[in-house]
C-alpha cells in the first residue's frame, strides 16, 4: 500500500531545483521528509486566501499561478515548471496565499513543511541562496511585467510573452525553429498579457500572416525570433 | 498491527475521533486556521501534505463526486497517511468558515518524540501503528 516517491537524487529536475547543491546525505534527509503527489490537470495545489503549509517543489509538469479578481476573472501571474518552487513568498511573509496554483497537466509535485524548510535554510546556506535567486528572478519578472503593461501595446506584449515562453519552454525543432512546449488556451494567453481573447486572436493571426510564428496543433512554433525581439523591444 | 487494507475494511473511513482533552493539547502545539474559501484539502489517491483536525465547520470526504462522509468536531484525518506516505482513499473538501488545526510532518515527529506531551505522543503512536505496511 506504500506509495512510491522519487528520491530527490533521482528527480529529473534536480539540477535546476533549490536543492541542486546538496550532497547525497542531505538529499536523502529531504527525500525522507517530503510528500510527493501527482496533481491531475485542473487540480489545485493551493487556493488564494488560504494559509500556507509549506513549500512546493515542482518535479515534473507545469503549474499555473493565477489570481482571481473581484469580477471573478482569472489572470495568470506566472507559469512554473520542473525545478521551480511555489509558495515561497507566502511562506516567508506568513501571509495567506494571494494566488491559486493549478496543475496545467498531470504534474508531480513534492511538498516540504514550513518548519523543515526553515531548518534546512538555516543549516544549508546553498538552499537559502537558491531560494533567494528564485525570489529575485520572480521579482525581476514582476517588475518587467508592470513596465510592459504601462509602456507596451498588446502586439508588443504578445511578442514579449512568446519570447518569455520560448526561454522557459522552448525546444528546438528539426528545421531549426523553436517550439513552445506548453499548451496554453487563447484565454490563458490573453490573461497573461492583459487583453481580450478577440484581440489576442487577431494579433496571433497577424503574426502568423507575417511569418513570425506558426501553429502545430496546440503548440506555437517561433519562426522569426529576431522580428519578435524587434516587436518586443527587449534584449533576451 | 494490522495491514492498512484490513484497517480500511474494519473502519470504512480513515478518521480518528479525538476527545476534547486531546483537542486542547493539539491546539496548544499547532496553529488554528480558518478557511475562508471552499478548498480541496487533498484529492483521492494523494498523500495529504499535512494532517487536519476539525474544530468546527464543514469538511466532507468525497469519492466519485459523491459525499461519503461529513466529519465531526474532533475528527483527525491524514495522520497515518502522511507519516507512512500512503494515499488517502477519498478526496477531502472544506467549506468556508471552517476552523481546523493542521499538523505538519515536523510537528507530528516532535509529538512522537515527546517534545510536547507524553499522552499525545502515545495516542499518535497508536494511530500511526494501527496499520502497518
């Protein structure tokens, strides 16, 4: 009846995770303490407004972190993938979750409680440094997003989103293009750049017509990265 | 010790009911939280990330979209599943304005190591060892 859980040492996302610098004995201690679960598509890891229990480490899959406004509309704050952590901001501030984390596909996620992670941070400085690095990156991304919303139009924001997704989920195809290996609905993409579905669809069509991108089923392929960068006005 | 599947047959639901004295002891070592929004505490087949003790409000166990059991005040769920890392056979949902104590694994291990209260430690050991592998 015991459930199998992957040891941290064998985790496919180990080298990009916050525990990447730990030795075998330290990793073994974490493996022993953690709880590993598979979240099916659409299941929540945590819900906006609830109290945080600890830190979630994504081993495999994609998790969307979204906020629901007073009007009931969902906006995606960020998408996390294998090697990323979620819940760290609420954990350190001891505030309730300000967003909801939902599996976008069947995802394997490990959990460590607050007492354990705080002890790990005190005893293993590399864990603290890696969490600080992730927090800093999150802050940088949030700052960029705020400035984009103020300074860029929808077309530029869409180009920027595609480049960001290319950085996080891009895979080179046989013909040298970049496939964004994540299934996002038009609605989800629209909330990520703060526009209406119809507007997003119009600009995606324009990008396709201009040869910047193409569609492969539910995936987007980037064909002309340089032109997207010109539009995004960003240096990635 | 009995096997977990035998335990399930005998008890039907993996819930432990605690008396008011034990509830007070648990409240003194773990935080109380009010759920303001409807939430899935965990899903069928998952190991709970913490154990939950219901103080007041509404928590229901669900399987195949049907409510199979509504918890009572003092019901503790998820303790043995968390310690042995075994899946819980039902989903648990909490409704708004429910007060619960959550016990994370570190706190449970402290209780078992008699950092807090010997009686509580014995009760937890009994719950955890009600099933085996």
